[in-house]
């Protein structure tokens, strides 16, 4: 999720397991940047946190369709946006990562929490526990997490239930 206030931008991400349960969260005050760049920062922060915690695969969800398309668009390989190139490199080299577009309604919790990190104005922060019980995925989100129609950059996990 990305929030802007007074010209400043902050991002926040929530990492969940395949059942929608909280694993950890993170926030990062960025200062001034575009929403597009902020969303790339959020994805990069999430990937780096996952790698530091030794996760080997994940699905990143964003409500920014422009970012998803930019990450999937092979015509933008020589992009001048360093953040875009860096995220692409991690997706390509570090494992089966997936970037998926989700409607804004599935990002409500992260959007709400992002606004809090605008007040803190701190560098990347990691949260090992959910701030409250609302962090448990709603049934609607749980259904969404079980989408089986992969888009580009998605490499579905080998799951015996799907075989």
C-alpha cells in the first residue's frame, strides 16, 4: 500500500501465508516520490524482506496496474527507472516470484496501516506481529488468495491439491 501526505510518501506491506495468516509486516517512509516509484519501492522492500527471511517463493499483490504492466512489459527492458530494473532482476534471478494485480478493496488493511507510517517517518521497519486481530484475512481475501489463474511472472507452486 502507498500513502501520500504533505508531499511525502510512505509504503507498507503485509506478508501472509497461503491461508491469509500474518507472517510479518513492514513500512518505509520514502519522502518525495511518485506513486509509481513508491509502489516499486514497496515491491522491492517486500522482496528483500522475503529474501532476508529465506523465503524462496512468493506472490506480491498490488492495486497499481501500471506497475504490474511495467514489470511484465518486455519492451521496457531498458527502462531508465533504476527501481524497475532492480525489481525485475530480483524477480528473474532469485526464484519463483509472482506479481499480481488485485483490486483496491483487497488492500484496505495495508492502505490503512500505510497512513500510520507517514506519521512515523522512519526508514524500513519490520513488524513480526500483527498490530491487531483485524490483520487476519477476511473470507473474501482468503478466496482471492486461492486464485489459480497465473499471470506472467507467476510460477504456481507444486501443490498436490491442484494436481
